[in-house]
């Protein structure tokens, strides 16, 4: 008799091997450490309030919030591949994960790679400890996918500092963030990147209505003061830095683990409907295809993270990972919705009163994944442009 156990995706999908017959490697031990903290963490409250900061602090106390960072900045110096188990465990425990993505994987990783030693020392330990948080201030009302046309200005104050003027939109977790990574034009029209303290005069943060669990925000900067010490990297080099920053966001890891979590939720839903698996092949084939694609996605993500560790990650590889994993996540979400038709849109998690079931969240979040961090169409355009320009053979 067929059971859903046959279709269960492995816990690691190629990232970290587990099981009674597998030796206890350092990576497996790292996963167990993270798991033990999350089991005792206030996850239900974080899901209800969409505020995971207490969980971040618990992980930070153990040096597990940014384990891939050097110890001097609050990490453990492990590889990107090893650190991926943290992201996986956050997803498997349904911890709101985007604040970690923003603070550690995007803002923090950018500082780690291009900031001055002084800026790293001032900010990275707080990010790794879960006592300070960051968000991204790139997109604008008229500049979403094409950041080249953004209009936020950095005007010299005559004393070595700058005043920022402009409006940023679609910023996630701005309400909880202490700093915003802001791209702005200088007086010579060149882009520069600033780490902006958000708790100051001239910063206004407003929520933008949406259907996702985590709200977008509009952030208005009206003469917001920043100093020369708040410049990330070299003045006028903001665009080159942002291109590298987007590569950190496009490893595919975050999208892959969500696809895996939603797949598991769908399999769990079928636990009580094994008659459907036996009655026809539709669900069997769907599960088998998604399982195979998850295994492929795990392998792809591991490759990308390995190349990131080696400093070899290219723009086309990051674009491929982002495109494949977001398309897969959307496919998993839509397939799961077909299990119970309209009922999939009104599910509550039986473990947490008043909190959406993971499959309900999937339906509302998956479409946006194909837009945020670069649309699916942009990823395909990037792949086509770079591969054709490289002279590589393109096969149908």
C-alpha cells in the first residue's frame, strides 16, 4: 500500500546528511544545537506577532545567528554550506525568517565584504548577537526592478556628512530595524551606499497594505543626517557593491528551504488522505516530481554556497539559483492549494490559535518571491545576456 512516507523529502536535500547510520559530523552537530534552541524558543509568539527578535537573541547568545562570520564579529567561522542548516531549521520550525535574511545575509554580509574595519567592529557584533537589526532601502515608487533610475539624493552638509532626501518602498521589517542599507545618488550623480540609523529625526516609516504575513513599509527620508563613517565601502561605488549584495540574496537558499517546508506541510496534509494516493496517479506523480525537483534544488543551492565560500560566485549562477528555487516554491504552493481547493486559503495552524497554517502562508507569499530580489523575467534576461556574451554554447 502506498503511503506518504514514500514521498517524504529528506531532511537535508543534499545540504547535511542525517539519520541513525550517519556519523555525527560537525555540521550535523551544528544543526542539533540550533534545533535544541528553537525547540525551547517562543516560536508561537513570534509567529503571532511577526517579531522574531527574542529568538534571534537566543541564537545570538550561542553564536549561532551568524555562524558563518568570523568569531571576532560574533560568529563561529563555519562555511556558508554549514551555516545553511540554521536557515533550514528556522524554516522547519516556522520562525519568521526574513529579518534574519535581511540583517545577516544581506546587510551584514555586505558590511563583512566591503565595509571598513571600524564599521565592521561597530555593527557586526550587534547583528550577530541579535541586539541590532537591518533592512534594505533600495526600491522606490518609480524605481523597482530598475534601480538605475532611483531619485534618492545624498546632499553634502558642508561638514563631511550628508543629508538624505527620498522615499523608499517595499522595505520588509523596517518597523523592527535599527539600520537601513540605503542606496542614494551623490551630487556627481554616482551611487553611494549608506548604513542609515533609522531612529532619528527625518525618518518616517509607514506600513504598506498587503496580503503577506510580513508587511512592507514605505520609508521617507527628509534631511536624514549621515556621516562619512556611515558610508559603506567607497563613496561613489554604491552600484558595484549592490550588484555583489544581490548575489548574497540570490543564492536560492531561503526560497529552497521554504519550498521544502511547504512540501512537507502538503505531505502531512495527505497523511489522512492516503486513499487519494491509492485511487489515482495524479497525487503520486505530483509528489514524485516535486520531491525530485527539491533534491535538485538542494544540490544547486549547495553548489552556489560552495562557490560563495570560495569567492567564485558569478552573477549568472546566482540568477539561475534564484530563478529555479522561486519557481519551485511557487509550484509547491500552487500544488498544495489544489489538495483541498478553496479550503486551502482559510487554514489555521492547529498548534497556534489565530495563526495561518504554513500552506495558507505559502499561497500568499509564493507569488511575491518571483518578484522580490529581482523578478523571474530579470533572472532569465540576466542568464541569457551573460551566457550569450560569454560565448558559451546554448542548447535548446
